């Protein structure tokens, strides 16, 4: 395989290390809401920042680390369980805990999260939506799953009616860096050298801008990120191989403070995002996720959803501290009214 890359979007260092948060050693004290959290060390560092912890405490919210070496039912008491861990064993722990403690709100149910672990099933949800078209059309790119031997990929691509360029992503999303790898194939023959299982998506020219739609309960926040550049017929005739694009749409690729053509920079209509978020929340059964959207180049109201992620990097979302604390407070208020 001719692998050209990495290309585009320079990688910058992560933010300087925050002061260590000893949430696991704090006592709930007089907190009115106790949130038990089970997160990876990376997620804990990016999400539970000191400013967020202080704001939460001022609003009566205390975060307490779940001890994974002890039975969950012996810990707490908790009002909310917030988690993002992989594996069947952890899913079983949560399911068992919910049966014993139905009064505790778990964010989110493991079986609902599982649907977003597969890039085929995550987009099928969007394809099944029947959204009103008053503010634009939302669809998904055509895609093909290569489950096993990729040696027949050329024939399968032809049968599916797809043509290069093609976006290539791993089928399974497991939280690893490899599962977020992204490639752009300029010829079909190089695809046979990639590792299955994988998803091939038709590439949509979108002026190199992606809209990352963060959803926290009923709150929506949209940011612009740089994405893959448009591909011209000249590019196709002069280029072959597979290009790797690391960290596309990451926070370092922010396009919010860059001067862009107004037709490119314009955010998707708010009413469209609200109905999309509401429908996805209802169908997925999730409260915390983000949607990656692009707008087809030259089409003002044609949007494609290309990815959905559970519990994304909220620490990079503007004003996430206030949005998330308000979400937790509203969650408990709604629960008390029931």
C-alpha cells in the first residue's frame, strides 16, 4: 500500500497539566447531589478540571470517584453515576447496580452506549429519521462495511456503486487512538492493504469545515473545526494511495476564530439542530453525545452526519462547566418532580 502521510492539521501539545484533583478523597459532606464517576485517567483529566469542580461544589454538586476494586453497591450513596469505561464486565456491573438501586440515575445505559461503538449502527439511526425539511435536509453518506478479508474490496466497492475518493474508518469505536484513525483513499486498489473490519464512506466535498454539535441533555453547543480538504478531479487524476489524517476535527483544529467565507462559516440552523438532537436523544436513549456534521459544498441546506460519539471531549467545549452543572441540577429537579 502506498501510504502518504501524515497530512494536514498540525498536532499541538495537550494543555499544560492541571493540578491533581483529589475528588476520590473528598467526603460528600453537605452536598445536595452526589455524582459517582467512573472514568479513564485521560477522561478524568480533560473533564474534571479544577474550575469545573469548584463551580459544581458551589452549586451543591460533589464528584466522588468510584473505586473499581470494590463492589459498586457498597459505595455511595450516589444520586447519579457518570461513567465511560469499556468492557462487558463494567456493563454488567452497571446493570446489576441499576437493578438494586433503581433510584440512582445512570448516565448513560450501557446497552444504549453500545450502539455508538459501531460506525455502521450509529449512522443507521440517522438514516431512519424523518425530519421536517423546513430548515434543511439531514442525511448520511453512503457507506460499505468490509468485515473480513479486504482483498475483495475492489469488487465490493464496485457492487456498492461507490467511487473514490473514499473515507476509511475502523468499524469499531473502542476509545483507543487507533479507533479514531481516519484515511482518505484516492484509489480502490490501496484499500486492500488496510486492516478490516472497516467502514468505507463516500467523500462529500464540504469546504474543509466540520460542525461539531455537542449535546448535554437538552443543551446544544456548536463549534467549527477544520476537516478534510475538498478533492478536485485534478487531485484524483494526479494522486494515488491512501492518506492518513491524524486528529481531524480535534480542538486544536478549531475554525471558530478564523475568517471564513460567510457561506462556509454559517452554522446549521438552530431549529434543525434542536429537532435532530431531540430525535437522536429519543432513539438512542442517550443524554451525552456529539454529532459531527458537514454541509455539502455549494448546497446551503444539505447536511451529512458522519459520526456520533458518546461522552465526547466536553472539556474543549466553550462554557462546558456551566452547561454541565446546569444539566445535573435540572436532572435532579426533574427526578424530584416525578
